[in-house]
C-alpha cells in the first residue's frame, strides 16, 4: 500500500525561516536518484495534549504554504495550542523539483511521506482547490492502511476533485488539444500570476487514475465545504456534485453568494476558521 511502501528520507534544515510564521522549514527527500525532490514542511507542535487532532494544510495548484489561508490557519492553531502541518508539493513554494513533472499521484505521495515523517495520530485535513482532491485521495489511502493517522475531520475550500477530467478535458480547444499532443502541455493565462498556468499531458492522464467522483465517497468523518458562488475556476455546481457523492457522511456545505475561488477575504477567513473550530471540537468530542 502507498502509505507503507513510499520511500523517503529526512533532511533537516534549520537555516531557512518563514518570516510570517517564525518557524524553521524542514525538508524531507521523497523519491530516489533522478526523481528525488526535497519537500518543504512547516510544522507546529501541539500544546493541547497528544489526543488533539493535527491540522494538515493541503494547498491548491501553484499555491504555497505561506498563502493567506494557510498562514491564518497556522495562526489559529498557535492561538489554540494545536499542532499544524503545512507543506509545499514539489515544484511549489519552498520545495524543490520540477513543477511540470507534477501529477496528483506524485503530490499525493509527497503528502503521505510528510505524514509518515511527522506521524500524527489523528488529523483534520484542510484542502483548498486541488488540495481538496488530494485530501479525498489521501483519505482513500489512509482507510486502506492502519499505519497512517485517523482522519477526524475534513474541511474543503472551493474543492476541485477530478478537475482535470471534469473541468479541463471537456473544455479543451482544438489549439490546446494540439499543444498537448505535440508539446505535452498547454498554457493558460493566470488570473493570479504573470506566469501562465501549465497543464501537462501527464497531469491529465494521471488524473484519470485518481478520480473520486465515481461512486460513494466514505470519509468516515465530519465534512465542511466552503464554496463561492462567483467562483469562475471551480463552479459551485461542482461542489453540489461532490455533495451527492458523500451520502454517508455528516456534511455541511456553505455557499458564499459573493465568494470567488480564492476565498481569502477577511470574512472568508472567518468562515474557514469557524469551520475549522467546529471540526476541532467534534474531534475532541469523539475522544471524550
């Protein structure tokens, strides 16, 4: 199973700091030989006792662990004595590796390696955009294996499960299809960066092997979804579709009428932290 068999080794570095969080970045190396890449981690230890669940931040496509939502989540963890783990996937933020080699399987494997290294007993996974897809796949893998942590809660922010198959492939232009066939990727202007988004053939093909919207999704934990209704990247109808695949779970879906994809305004952050707090309290109640 993926959680048991993943190879990685630890490289601790204390000389690099994230100014906003005043935490040292730690690196683990995932993969071997030419495929090795150093994955950056920012981790906060629990002050609330070993029984408390660890918050795990899973970012979106081309985002990093020092974005507004990730930093505010870490601040919430600090103020409440909770453990918090953030990471950058390869090709993102402080991590090494080539972004264009990235796939859902690759970034999922790196997430699992980080959890193996930090070894929390219970987690609350917080997935933003593509991170929501990785969070759902992570739960699938952890449910197969007793070696990993228990998932005590799931918070999804503008989740984009199966986005390659559901949102990209059906809308490819002839020019983009030709670029995928000839160059192995296509470019798209980004609203959030001067650099274009790059979507590779490997990402799309690998996405078909990681689909979650194909039947009932059983998380075994409370789920809270935050979704903007003015999201141009992941339409709110996608969140409604995800909801239909979660019939067995305790799910709260909050539709934010004027919310966009980023959901990083002060009022959006308040909603995120309120949802995180409710999941922390639910996880605590499970143990009492």
